[in-house]
């Protein structure tokens, strides 16, 4: 991990990356086949894997395997195999938002992540030259916004559908690290008319069951009155959940954290290449420490922030 004062912007990487897209896989009980994008460094072996869960967002293409490019390109250029599914809620697929799962297809999102974990060998075999270069014991997941809630459910968060009464509980202990960027908060703070009307399933979130380790990333300016007027609402996953958790509070960050959802996109209200690079480097430190108990990158980053009066963020850790 670089010292935070050395982090500037994400430039063009000198490490070549290959991309395979779309990889189309039939999935039983899914309304459409799953489409995946796979990216990996050209060189190297024993490559760890990170699965990305995109947000719901207003943009047609960003909420799909085409989204999160600043994050996915960073990790693939840093030696990770990156897997990106297009979840059923994506506007790109045009599925009926009035069906039994509603607009968010939340259960299907988590099942997508389980399917990928269950079929890693098949996925890797499909990409030429990748099958024998992966370390399938080192798999992490990163999600933004609704994707963050998806990852939180892999950590044990439960969501009860207020219409069907079903409680969705689909944790997965196989992941080495779980990273939640800008997740929706607990129902107690959900008070925006827009969200209550259009996304009523968010009223059923329960982070008190989220017992597996996770990193929650929260921007201290990430406030959307359509959802909540509580200032730290998107940090609830850290405060409400039991067990080992980390909270990265990014100062000045709004919901797109400088532009993580895509390059040069209109929905970024706090455009900052420096912030994007900072978030990427911070997540990398957390994942490295989660993969290797001897790696102290995350602990050292916390100490660096504590010493620096101009730190870009604060790290909270509870066990």
C-alpha cells in the first residue's frame, strides 16, 4: 500500500490485461441466461479472484457488466481475475420490474454470486489461457450501492420481503473478503418517499445477522433525501452488524466516490480521479490483509490515517 499522500490518480496501467465478454451461461430458474465479463492480467499465476456486483442506478449500461470500470480495471491490472455479472435488475435486460421480485431482483442478485462461486472452474475453463492461472481459494467480492447490499447478504445480512413475507438469507463463507461501497442503511433511517414507494423491500433489511467479516465504505457526504436524511445512514452495516467489521469513512465522498461507477459519467456528483484512486488503493490494502494473515497493509493504513491531520479518510475496526 502506498502512503496516501503518494496516491494521485489512476493512470494508464503498464500491465496488459485481457478481457473476455460476454461469457453466457444458462442458469436454471433464472429469467435469462447470465452474462459475464472476465478480465485478467496477461501475465502471472496463482491469481486471486474478485467478483463485482454492480449497482441499480439510473444508467442503462453502468448497471451491468459494463459498469464499475475504474474499479475493475484497477484490480485486473493489479494481478486479479475480475468477474462481472449483469444482474437481472439491469435496465439493459429489460425484465419486468413488476414481477414477484420487484424492481431490485435482490434474491436473484445474491443467487448470481452463489452461482459464480459454484461454477468458478467452468467459468475459468471458458476463457482461453486462464484455467490453470487462478487461485480459487482466494476469492473476494466487491459491490457498490445495491451491489453493496448484495455483498452484505453474502456476509449474512437478511432481507425480508414485505409483500411475500419471505426472508432471504444466503450467506457464503467461501469469500476471503467482502467490500460494501455505499450500501443502503437500516430500515429505521429509510424515510424518503421515493425509496419507500419504489423499493419497499429495503424496509426489510436486517444487518444484525451479518456476522461474517466485511469492509463497509461510507462517504460522509453520501446523503440522498430520496432514501434518508440521516447523515451516516450508509454506515449502518458497520454499526448494526456483529463480529469482525471495518469501516472506511471517506471524507468529502458522495455516492459515486469520485467516479467509481464508470469513466466520465454524468451521475458522478463529486468527480475526483484522486478519490477514485484512493478508494481503489484502500480496498486493495484491505483485501491483501484478508487474504494473508501476515499482511499488515490494512492495519498500517489505519495507523497512517491516525497520524496524518490531513488524512482523506478514517478507519474504524471492531472484532
